[in-house]
């Protein structure tokens, strides 16, 4: 849920003025980690409780800060998609954590290693760096912390330059709930992302654009720091002929309008069956008039900044200049330019030479392509980089299975859009250019844990029978074992 073109990580210079505070904090947290490398269950639960208290005690202030950063951010959307999601994630994790922490017994060959044993111990990595985008800044700063703290780690979090109000609020609030050697929040200081990602963390978690993700990964590689990259891309939806068009329109437009389309898993382009373009447009017009009678109302979120607004306008103008037909779904409404409200717009007759089909849109433009057969859809999607999400709309189980097998993506919601992201027991993550690694639920716990393999030597040591110099017995035993095991 990302795309942070403004959060560049190009200059890897350690001379950046922000470098010293990052390095000092990392040293402090690493010292604390070594003093208590494997916190007990109770400590981890206490950390999760502190995170929950931070959110619950300051909900109004957090929502207000995000609204201020956006200029106009729908308060319901902030509370539903950020506050609720974080609290739900904490509650679910607390219920499961005891089970996740148990050492896992693993199979051992009793013939070769009688009386010995094997276990896997999930243990903390140490200090985790988190780089947060601006689009869901509460959820995307705090949700990774749920998994990070559950796994017993410490964390340093760098906010986006577009989340200045929220960053300052968190910098003020966090010390009331956590010591600096457990959690510290940093505001972006105009390009400090390079200095942050250059730190030798035990793991680096980044959410944002693929372009910035490449720079983050390159910086991390210098320290061989493992990375989880949650990127974006062009996530398609396809409506099959058997699926009711009205239902599809309602669900797709809800997703496209949510946060004014500024969601990494949003429907980036849509496939409709040939001939259904006009009825879909009429349904879309009615729905949008019903949802958003006033584009300037707080229910419809603003575009984050002037640069993003201008980028969307340029993308729309480019498509129209190259032959696309634009349908404004908010006709007659005059957006307040100062509020950066961009109207929901359908685009037909789109081609691959248009900007709108080349880069992630991250806004309320929806290109629509028509198709005759599922094979066309599969072929087109598979000719592009693998998307973060895929949304097939069909009740036909065979067709569902065909799409699930033939189209690879980070995640899938069948017969709706975006909702797989809110399922805390499902891992979330991309594939290829849409990202690497997972978080949420158990997979999040695994991401921030070292699954440490341990062999316990038993009373009988079979290796003592096979010491050099290797005589006939050693060779005969090995011959027999190869024959028996092979």
C-alpha cells in the first residue's frame, strides 16, 4: 500500500546529517538486544499491549495528523483501514503468540543418530529498520511493529516526508509507551532515506515504490542486510460474463475511490467483456453520484501533494492525446484545486504507449480494456511484470481455478478487490517487481525471526564408529547405508 516517489534513496553517503542519530540509535538498541536477546512471552505481550495503548489513547490525534498531512483525508477511511486494522492485528497476534514461540520438533534419522534430537527455535533477529510510505502511514508504520515485537525484536522507524504531522506526533508520543532502546521514530529530513537504509540493521522492511525499493535494496546489500520489500505495480481486475455487472461495478468503484485510489493493491486496470463498456459506465456514474455527491466533501480523500496531483493530470492528458476516451464520473462537480480533489475517471481505448498503462497509477483513474476470451486476459497480464494483486470476478469455479493457476500475483481477492489485505491470518507480500517477502500473521512472525536449527547430541555418538583412518568397517557400513537409504 505504497508508492512513495518523493521518498528517494539515491545518495548513500554516510555524511548525511541524519546519519549520526540513526547510528546512535542502532548502537543503543543493539546493546539492549545483546542484554536480553530472547525476551520472554510476557515481555512481548507487554510490548504489544503498549502498542495497542498508543493507538487507543491517541486515536483522535492520530487521525487528525493524517488528515492534516493529506489536506483532506476521509476520517472514516483512516479509522477503518488504519486504526481498526492495527488493533485487530495486535489482538489476533496476542492470541496466537504462545503457540508460535514453541520450539518445533523436527524428524531425526534414528538409525544414524539414535538418542539424539532436532529442534527449530524461533529467535529474534535483533534490530529491524522500517521505512514507511505516506498513503496508509499509521497502518504501515505500526502493523510491521506488531510482527517485529511479537518476534522479540527492537525497531527504528523512518516516516515519509509527506507524513510530517504524523511523524512529529509519533516522535512525541512513542517515548511515553516505549524506551528508545525498544522503539524510535524518525521524521524524514529531506533525503535521509539513504542514510537510514545504509545502516547495518538485522533486517530492513520497506514499503513504497519499486524505484525506491531498488535503491533501498542496493544500500542494504552493502551490509548484507536482509530485506522485505512491499512494492506495488499494476494490479488487474477481470469481470467474467457470468458475474453481475452491477455487483462488479459497486465493488470495483468502492476500491478505486477508497483513499482516492492511493493504494498499492488497488485495481490499476480493468478487463470487461466486449459490449459491457456502456452499461458499466452508466452503473459507475450512478454509483459515484450516490457515493460522492460533493467531490470537495471530506468523504472523498485528497491527492497527497501537488506533484502527485500534477502527475495524475499529466497521465490523463497523455492518454487523451493518444486516443483514449475519458469519462469523468463526477460530471458537473468542480473540484477545489487547493484541496487537490481529483475526479474518478474511466479511460477507454487505452493502449500500451500511454503512461496510464506503463506505470502504477496511484490515483482515481481507471483504464478499461475489453476482451472476448479468458486466454486474452491471461496472455496480456503475463506479458507484464507480476502484479501485487489480482481480482478475478466470476462464480465459475473452473474459471476461478484457471485464473489462479495461470496468473501469478502477490495476492488475490476473488469476486471483490483489496479485501485479502485485511485478513490477518493471510500473508501479505508481492512477487518479482511487486516485492519480496511477507508479513501479517504467522508469516510476519517468521519474517522477523531466525528459525534456528539445533541438533542435540544424545548419549550414543554414532560418529565415533566412523573416525579416520577409514577401515573396511567404515566403507562397508557406508555401502550398506547408501543401498538401504537409497
